[in-house]
């Protein structure tokens, strides 16, 4: 075969591939989209995703399948999507745990900074600072004064290195007080001991704690967002009380495999932000205790970078050794 024919065939092949790619992008999406989440069904983040997925499906005209792949602090799901075909049909619904993992694990099977690309920030679940009824503190300042006078007191977290742990480490550090960390395997057993008074305070997810506050089973002292929560408007923020300008939360967003075409990423970003503007969806998300966010691709990329730095420093300050 002549060199001319070989080159001609190569050019024809490239042209066909280019035309196929352009056509696929132009008609995207034309089949179901799978969104993988690294946590079990029924949790606060899963509830947010399912409400968002329903709206996206309605707007984009294709089924959106939520695929729960729980385990390893969300890293099983992250690895699945990092290794998936970069065609826009397998996406990741990630949480703040993703940026914690590089500092918590000695070896990960994927690198989110290289193998995943951001689409949009979607929501934030604020944390809520609570104490059992038997703790003599009714405000954040009173709790700090209580801890200063009683440095032997304990606090709960939903796990070593969990955001409920690291946010408390930062809060105590800024306030200049100490307390003993009692890690639990998840939020449920942590809440059980908070309710039983075995630990003196807990900075946990708002969606889990709001019902307990409303039932007067725990005292809500402050929320960790920059604004108050609609369901508990009388409870101030940490920012307006003891930590000016500081915000903690279990945020979530959407990502795709690296090398997904910019056209598909741009379309997905537009669809996510459009969905998040729907009043009914916003109402559903707010009802879970979460806050609706939304962002450009560039804004989410910058946010991921800043959060990775922030929490990496917090993990180091807490003396947590990678497993």
C-alpha cells in the first residue's frame, strides 16, 4: 500500500472520528445518564441528589439514574467515575469528603485533581452546634466559657477525619479552648451519646439535628453557615457570634471524568444551574436543611482547590495520620 493511500486513510479516519464526536456532542444527551454517589441511599446528600436528578431528567429529556456506591469515604464512587468513559453519561455526585481523602489516606486509587473535572457546586449542608440539656450553655460564647473552665470535657464526631471532627478542631483552635475528641463510626451512634449526655457537645449535620432541636431533645446553639436556617431562624450563626466570617459545611457538587469535552461540561453546568433555580426544587432542598448553591465551572474548580488546602491544613493541625 502506498504512503499516499495510508495517509489518506488516516485522514479519513480522523475526519470520521471528528464528525462522530461533533454529532454526539450536538445530540447530547440521547440516552440515560448515571450519577454515582459515594454514600448510602436515604441520607441528606442522597436526598438532595435525588431531587436534583428528577429535575435534570425532566429538563434534559432523558432518565437520570442515581447509583449509590457507598464506602471508603466516598472514594469507591470517585474511582468508578474517574475510570469511566469521558462521554458525559457517567457523572459523580461528590461531597466535601473528596478533598479530605488525599490527606487521610496514604494511597488512593485515583487523583481527583487529575482524573475528574468539575461541573458545578450544588448545595451545602450546614453544621449545627448542639449540647445535651444537662450542659450549662445556651449560647456559643457560654459553651466556650464552659470549656475554658472545664478542659476535660468531650465532643462527638461522626468519624476520625470526618468534617464533623475537623470543623470542631478548627472551631476550638480559633476560640482558644480544648476538648477531648470522641469519634464514632457514623452520625447515628454519635447522636445517641449526645442525647444520652455522654458527650458535652457536637457539631453535626443540620439535617440530622434540626428535628432533635425542634423536639427539645438537644439545645441548638449555632449553625455553621453564613446565614441562619429557615427551619430554626432563632438560632444564630457561628459567624455572627464567636467565629466572624467562618463557615463550615458538608457541601456537594457534580464532576465528570477528565477529558470530557468542554461542550458537554458547559451544557451540564448550564442544566445544573437551571435546575437549581426552580422554586420547587429549591424548596425541596431547603426542606432537608441544605442550602442551594450553584456555580460556574471555574468557580467550582477554584472552590475545590481552596477547600483541599483548608482541610488539608486542618487535618495536619489535628495530628491525624494517613491510614
